[in-house]
């Protein structure tokens, strides 16, 4: 699913923010990193942070996993249902720069603990909301997004401070691999608890317990303070704003001036602009799929007569279980396959990266279109083509990150990441769930209420994703026209 968009693209800039200028010997009341390599406790800290990242994304995707039950319980239209994820992501997106700023200036362990406690408490409380107070449930999802942002923006910087170059990349890769795993397990947990207990509310009572365990481990195993790698380069993890000491001693540029200058420069970097638009298209598609696929599959099965319409308290959640497994498998396999394909093809073609992204977007769009067309007749084929569509989408995550790294100078990479995250969330996965929902609403409003039109409305709405995928492929194709020139300029 779609957050995977922003977080994976953060990984490489850590290398530049904390790379050659890193302090190898640390002094004072901080945790030190030995010249001989990281201590065992450092690996325990990473394990704790990875576990917390896992449950962060499990909680993120609980709602899509039981969306049919929630929609029925609160009597929501498709448009209002799509707004649930939009509210979550918008709050997450807007809160992330704030926590990035705080994380650079205050104790990160306290902020992490407060964030985990906050979203755990809100998630638990949301499981007791009556169907009469739908607006409170929407508010709770927004608050959970704020709590999630406090963790996602700060945890990677702790890992980056604990390890030297090389090891740091491996540890951050391990941290980020829990994004697709946690996303898929969110579907599985939600659907499994709804099936076992017969009450979907219990899905919101498991991750808070897991969050409590993460909080205990955080308190016991993560030091109160961890030495930052450099005082001159203080990265704001998501916002990307950096105060950089100027080349001349005693001179320092303000963050505001640097940010404005960098934004103007990035706007002239066509490889960055077009690849960011391609990433936004990817985010749009993954956000819509992550939210609506289980309901789309359910409606297709009702039309085929495979399942009965959901009238009881707890609906059949098998689609969420299967889609969760697909998300885990395709996410891991796609990222690995994309990175390996790019590594091999770069040796024979300097434009390999954007061409890989373009080809995978075109193939993904075709697979998703076929999945939509066969859904009314063959549900197995629909699952297969949805899996292929997600697989080819996942191929691009690591490759898009590499494109940004070598077409943007290191001094501007954090700002570039910040802009890319803002645009891809705002126009991508924050918008698509709601847009698909309101299109579905509009189609149903013009036709007689029936299970057939309920399915068709979602099918026609989803076709938007196929077209956006094609546009995304086109954006990456245009990127290939500028990639060599922008790369040479960045190297200079």
C-alpha cells in the first residue's frame, strides 16, 4: 500500500546527511559507537524500532481490512468511507514536518514514547465509539495519523546515528521492509479478529496492546540520549530543511533562505520534477488499491453469487486476508526485484532507471485494467492480475529513490525528499481513496439501487487508477529525456 511511498524514499538521503562528515569518536553523556563496529545493544535498539514500525503500519491498515464492516456499522456512503483514509493521511502528512523539527531539538526517545502512547490510546478508544458518533471515529483516525507521524519521522534518524556507512544502509533497509509486511499484516489482523470474535471492534484492541509492549521495550532498551552524527548538519527527518554551515568560517545561512533557494533550483531540475510526478501517480494507485480492493472483490463475489450480501453483524473478511498476503509478498519481492534489475541494466544503459519505472507502470496499469474487466466473471483471475499489478508497482520504490539521489546534489536532497513526500501524499494516496468513493457515489445516484450497480460503480471508479498508472509511466518516460544531463550537472 501507499505510505510506502514517502518512507522508502527517505532511506538513501540518510547516507548523505550522516555520511562522510560523521563523527567517529563521540564524547560526553551520550551513547558512543565504537570504531570496531556497533555494539550488541545497537542491534537490540534496531529490533525494538523495527517492531514498533511493524505495528505502526499494522494499525494504519486495520481500517481497510474491515472496511465493509465499518461502512455498514456507521451507514457510510462510498465517498464518506474513502474520506476515512484521506483524513488519516492528511493528518500524518501535516504533522510529520512538525515532529521532524521537534526531533532535531528535543529528546527523541521521549517523543517516540509519547507518539506510541498517543496513537495506541486513541486506537483503543475508537473501538468503543457508538454508531451514533461517526464524526468521532473520523476524528480518531486523524489523531492516530498524528501519533504515527511522531514515530515515522524520528525512528530512522536514531538508526542512522547508531551505525556507520554500509551497516547503516542494511539496518535502514531492514527497518523499511517492515512497511509492506506491517501493511499486509494489518489486513490479516483486522480480518482475522473480525472472523474469530464476530465483532470488528476487537481489531482495534490488539495493536494498542502491541504498542504497550513496544513502549516498555523502548523504555528499557533505547538509551535516553543517542549522539547525533554531526552538529553542523541537523536533518529534519521528513521536512528535509537543513541548517548548513557555510563554507566560510563564522558564516551560516538561515534555513528559510536555503529552503527557498533550493526549491527554485529543484523546480528547474526536470528529472526531479517528472520523476516526482511519476511517484505521485504510483501513490495515487496504491492508495486507492489499499483502501478499496477488499470491498471491490466482495461486490464482485456478490454479483457472481459466490457469497451472500453482508447483512449480519460481521462480514466475511477472506478477501482482506488474501489481499494482506498479496501485499506482503509483492511488496518484498517487488522492491528486491526492482533494485536488482536497475543494478544490472545501468551497466548497459544510462537511462535504465526511468525506463524501468516507465515500463513497470505501463505493465501495472494493464494488469489492473484486466483485473477490473474480468472481476464479474472470474474472481481467481482478478486476484492474480491485482497481485501482478501490485508487484510491478512495488518494483519502482527503490529505483525512484536512486533517481532522486543522483539528479539532485547532496546539499538539496533533504529538501527534495520533503517536496516529493508532500506532493506524492497530497495528490496521491491522500486524494485517491476519497476520489474513488465520490465517483462511485455519483454513479450510484444516477442509477437504481442494486448489487449490480454497486459493483459497476466501483468498477468504473477504479478505471481511473489504470489511466493514472499510464500517465505515471509517461512521466517516467519523459524523465529519461533529461536524466543524463541532470545527473552530470548534479555530479559537478
